C-alpha cells in the first residue's frame, strides 16, 4: 500500500484502504459527508488529507497520524519525518480473563456495510458491568479505541500477528 502523506487525496485513501470511509467518520463526524456518492466522486478527488483536516477543524498532523496508524504506518512529525515510538508496550490488564461476552469481527462488519463502533456499543449494552467484549481487525482501530476511551470504557489492544489485532473493551459502571 502507498504511504499516506499530507498530499494524499481522500479519494486515494478510499480506494486504497478498505473501510477507510468508516475510519475517517470515526475520527471526525464531520466526515459523514463522505457517505454522499456525489461528494466522493467530486470533492474527494481534489481534497488532500491536509485540506480534509482543515475542513474538519482538525490539526492536519493529527489527522495524518491517525490515518497512518489505522493502516499500520508509523507516525510522522510536522516535517514528515518518522517519529520513533516513545511509549512502552502496555501490560495486559488483569480484567481480561476468561472468554469475552461477545467477539466482533470489524472487517466483516465493514464488509457488510455496518459500523463496528455502533455494533460494539450495542454488544456492550447487552453485557454486565465488569464484563468485556473483543473486537478483531486487521488493523489497530485507533479511532474506535479513542471513542471507547472518551465514553469512559477500559480498552486494551494487542497484536496477535502481523495483520491481526484484538481490542478488548470493558463495560464499567457509571
């Protein structure tokens, strides 16, 4: 796959990376306009990642790095240089024990035109406090992880292979 840069056109992202439209919408709800086929055929062909960030009211480097991370590319700094990973791998939390109450396949959901975040939230509503679900994907679903964290959920994502990640999400009481 091509490297995602500030100059990458939105239409290229949508064509090169399956599920990218949902990723963009998860990053910023303003990108829901990508559901409009006319916009995808027209504006998406001329809008770059940098321009899309500005339209979405975001810092361009933040959008770029969230897109890059969603497809397994390392983050870059404002000069476009790869940023060395600074955080140590997080230790697997003790609450991940036994089997999850539900296991979802993000790739299958995306293929079925379903929203993995919505499906995961539905599964979370059906389980008890302190229980958890698992979300499998072929990419680290950073936008989903951030949304779960914003909602006050405990989240842990672990790689299971070169192109497989399992994201555990725990339901907590309010």
